[in-house]
C-alpha cells in the first residue's frame, strides 16, 4: 500500500517530531526526493540567516533536480515555513530572496488557541449558531 501525498498531521505523530528529518517526513510522506530537498532548503536558510536570491545552489551541491526543488519550495511557501522577502521589506534590511518564515508556527498557535476557546465556549447563543451552521453542512 502506498503512502498518501497529503501531510501526515496526526497528533501522536506531531509529538514525535524532534528534528528536521521528522518534520519533512510528516510534510512530504512517501516522497523521499522532496523530503531530501525540503530538509536541504530549511537547513540552508537557517544556516545563512539572510534572504537568498536563489536556491539553485542546492541543485548543484546536493544533486536535487530543478523540478523537485521548485515543487518543494512551492509547498514550503504555501505552508508558511519559508517566504520570499521583497526588496522593499524593511524587516530584511532591503534584501530580497528566500528566508525562513514564522507564518506556519503563528497560524498553528492561533488554531490551537481557537480550539481551546471553542471547547470551553458556553454561551447559548453561540451554541445555537453552531447548530444552525452544522445543519447547513448537509
């Protein structure tokens, strides 16, 4: 049986993430090429600490195909792990290029807070609204 190409986002699995290899295995299940490319991208950006105009150096240094690198970079950007900094962004001192991002970690913290608030919600009006909305999902 082949593994799904979707993110393996199980709560038990998340608790076991200890390093970059565990993270990329969760984000790119069953695709060893993209796992390798993602690990290399994340490690490269963490090491350099300044925006990188291109990630092509990884193609040459680590034998990653251009297509694999582009697909991996696109998924990492959609997830919010990396971002392309504009030359106009003061946060990066006018540097343009790829950098690590905090979008995913911020979004996951927000989601966790929302779930906690929802679980403890006790306003009757809110519960009625949710019942109506759930009924519309039919």
